[in-house]
């Protein structure tokens, strides 16, 4: 966030999201006790079963061990400092702590160098390499269906789960600004999309208003919502190499709803890695040692490929 936001209710939090929250207990008498209570009930890994009443959650009227009181807050007249041994903070003393009025700069929305469209979908194409017929490093475990049966489709082409030797897209140079349109096309599932290495800013949610916590904020996890669409802006820095973007639902990421992307460095900048001016080979570790494999590059994600369309239809 560029500045603090005062709210009485948080946005739904996706797996992998983090909120920095300051709770003001001013006005509560010493000795007050408050509890943080989880009301959301689950009975399997597919999604929430429903929301319980506060009474039922506190009475334990659920088979979900995660439902109920999680934390207790006690309002005290004094506490020992967690930072300075021996120092005692007293409620009667002046509180010099302040929340800064400015936390960071707002990332301006600009015209992108290119646009990419990612669809989070079920029923992925085969993860096998089209040349070798093998999966890299391994084929998905079909015994855990339907949890593994998800993939991501880029720019309207193939719908893939992870093959670690497949580069789904290439960022050709540092400083490039891209707009990504991320679409949830997999029925009732929500997908929290997590980008490794960079932060981005939400441009829009397909016509839906942005919450106070999303406007102008930098994020690396975006909750798509059931049937939702999110457009983000991301600018890549000078650190080249291979990174991933994936769904942060545990059952989905563990079952390869994940893609690899490579960031290339500037060959004219001697201060950055010259190893990463090209797409790097894929390491293949074995008990006998590590070998390296030439990766497959998808044409729909490779700006150097003549079939690449920098601005696909959204």
C-alpha cells in the first residue's frame, strides 16, 4: 500500500497473501479479553463448506479442527518490550510510535510493451514433452485426481500443467512493462495467482470496483475469485533467470498448476549476469550428478518467435 488504510473489515485473504494489520485497542479497559475466531468450515480440500455462526464456532459444533478461537488478546496495563530486554511499556506512558503517512510510491499505469492472457483451467493437455514423450521431472500422479487436473493456458493456445523443461514465456529485456489478464475459467474454484520474483499492480477487475486495499497497492498474489478476471501491470528488473508463476491452492500447486518463465538480462550491461542473456538450460539432477537439458519454448510466449502476438485478443 502507498499509504495506510483504515478499515473495519479486511478483504478475503487468499492462500499466500499477507496483510500487515495494526489493531487499535484504545478505549478498552485493562483486563479486557478478545478472541480471534475462525468461522469458515471445511470438510475436504476442495473448498469451504460454509460459514458457522459465532456461537457454533465457539461451542465446537464442527468436525473441522480449524474452526473456533485461534488467538486471545489481553488488554494489560504494562508489557515487557520484545525489542529491548528489561524495558517495560506502560499504558500510562506516552506512546511515541507512529504509522507513517506514506509507505511507498504509487506505480503509475502505463501503456505496456506487450499483453499476455492467462487462463486458469481444468483438463490440461498432456504434460509430456512433444519430442521425448516424457514428463520433466515426473508425470503427475493420476491417483490424486481431481486435484491435479488443472493447468494454465497462455494467449489462447495449449492448456498445460508443469513441465519444468517448458518455458511458457520469455521476458526479453529488463524494464519491460507487461499487462497480464488472468482469467478463472475452471468452474467453482478460486485461484490465488502467485508471481515469483516481482510485484505488480492491479489495473482492473473486469469492470468490478477495486477495494481500498487493492487500489494502488503492490502485490505478488492476486485472488481471481470464482469466474473472475484480473488485469495487472508488472515490470521486470535486471535479475535474469528462471522463475515460476502458479496457483497457490496447495492441492493445485503440488499437482503442477504452475508454469516457468525466463527473464533475460541486458547483454550491454556488464554489471548484470551475462549467463542469463539467453534462456538457461534446465538442470536435471540425478543420483549420478546433474545434467542440463535444452528447454522447450512455447511460441505463444516467446517474443522472438514469428508466431508471437504481443497484443492477443482479451
